[in-house]
């Protein structure tokens, strides 16, 4: 009799503990954050056990990172000592000081210029604007005189200690700012212990390690019809595609897109798209543009100096060419 | 252990099973749905498992945005913006597709279970 009573109490106790566990444990919760910066819709999802207050703070911090780089890299509106200021300031000073974060980003651009032998050039603002003018009208192309007038624009000169020569260089950070800011967000997530996250900044995708499955599935868009031609299984990687098929216009039977080759001052036409897979989002952004500006053969040789970078080219003849290591993501 | 003890234990077992079932079901992902955001706020969720055509309206930055769903697809039917890019886009039905109405700060995203997490483009 007594044993049965004790048994009964034990069962009740177990049930209460079980119920308590279900009620009190704090499970992983999924949170999402949608932002509009750098002309892009940025969609972020992350999983964490952190409290609501902590999550609120994290969302504010992530928003601030994107907003900061949006403002620093902005060519059309002045926000403090940003790119607009660099181009248009009326100061008589020979040397000006820019925001330290912008200086770091400009230095990153300078390094990318060196590494790419001049192909990825942040000094292309003037030429980009000439093309943008016609792209927005969906008619005509810049004249040779218009493009040549850009030759007289000064190049950026970095002087160290956040100082640059005040020679009004026409900077455009479009090829690197998004990937650079996203890398900062990734670093922030990791610093606060969030490992399960996916960031989609207008098709530049960066993922951590998902909490509830083995990997994230990232598709790559087919430049011909917008479908998905390949699915990658990735963790802790950035997947970034450059292509001419999203932003372009057609004039006299020819398509003109937005990625300009500094050697010709015309849109580059080596391929339909190129996708980079690597763990650094800033590098992925930089390399996708760089590889888009050279032939596939040149790209294959160029990429050898970067370990752990995988590439998928989509050629003009609709051939898909991949580096050996893409296999591990299939 | 008398009869009342037995009944009590029985009731507790049933209650805890119900509790577990509740938590299990609420944690499982729901079926396919469209989620409409205004900036970062979810303003509408549309069940995409229903076949018949349905029309919804949400408040965008430039006024009302009309959204239609049918046969597991969803589209923005009308909105007020300079280029009408998002109403020109038409229906979407896969989880990697989104409709972005930048001027109205409205985003329509599809959530489903067995699908891609993102698409690089």
C-alpha cells in the first residue's frame, strides 16, 4: 500500500516536472528584420534564446550598421563627412578628414583595386552616372565625348589617419559597400553569440549555421528566366552573384546593363552571371564583380590566388562552369 | 493508493499529454502562407492552401495596397507608386520569391516548409 502511494507521488512529481520543463524552458525563437538601405531590400532572419529586450537591442544595432554604411557610401545625399561630401564639398582645404568607418571602406576599395589590377575601381562614379542617365531613360547610350569627359576626374588619394586629398574624386562604392556592411553585421551577430542567421541583401546571401537543420539551402537564379538553376547546401558562407540580367535596358536591339568595365567604359559582356561562394561576404561581393569583368578563362587563373573561394560561371552560351570545390555544397 | 488517487493521476496524465500536444503542434511550422510586412511589422498573413480568389488591403506608405491570393499564389493587384513595379510583377508562389514595393515599404514573402532559404541573384 505504502509503496503504491510513493509510486503515485513519484508519477505526479514527474508529470509536474515535465509540464514545468515545457512551460519554463525558453526555446529558440525565430526573428526577422526587414530593412531598406543602399537601394536594396535587406531581409534578415535569426534564431536565438535571448530575451525580448536583448533581441530588440540586437535589431537596433543591425539596423544601425546598415544605416551607417548606407549614409557613408551615399553619393546623392550629404550625411556628415560621407562620399557625397567627398565629391561635392566646397571647402578650400587641401586635405579633408572623413569618417573613420568610411576611410576604412575606401581603403578596402583601394586594396581591391590593386588586387584586381585595376578592374574593380571605386573611382568610376562619373562613368556610372553617364550610363545611369541613359538607363533611366531606357534610350540611347553615352557619347564618346561624354565618357571621355570622365578622364579628367581626379582619383582618390588616401593619406592615412582618415585624411584624403580634397580633389573631389567621383567615388562609387556600389560594388563593395553592401557586402562590406553585411560582413560587419555577420561579425556583430557572432560577437553576441548568434550563430543561426541568414541575411539576404538583395540577392547577396550570407548564412551562419542553422539551429534546426543541417544547412541552409541557397538557390542561384538562372539569368535567362529567373528560375533557380542550382541549389547549394551551405553553412557559414556568403553566396554572391553578379550579373547583367537584373538592371539593364535595351536600345537598338542591344542590352546594356549596370556593371561597367573600366577598360572600355562600357558594360562588360564576358558572361551572363558569376557566383562566388566563400566565408567572407565583403570578399564575395568584391570578387563577384571582379570576375564579371574578365573572361571565364582569366577568371579561372585569377581565382587561384584565393583559397577557399568557389565560383560558378554562367556563360553567354548558357554553359555552367564550376570550380572543383563547388561539389562540397551540392 | 485509493480510487481518487487513481483518478487524479489519470487526469494529470491526460492534462500533460494535452499540454505536450499543444506545444508540439504550436512549434511545428504551419502550412504555406504569404506574410505581408510594412517595414519590419507583419501586417497580414494569408493562408495559401485555399484555392478560391481572395482580396486583401493593407496600408502602404503611399496609401492602400491591394493584394490578391488564389491557388497558392499571391500578387499585388494595385498600389500607388511612380513605376508600379510591384503590381507589374504578377503572382509569386515559391518561398524564394518576394514582392517588394519599395515606395510603399511593403514586402510580400512566402513561407513554406520544404523550400529554399534564399536565392542569390
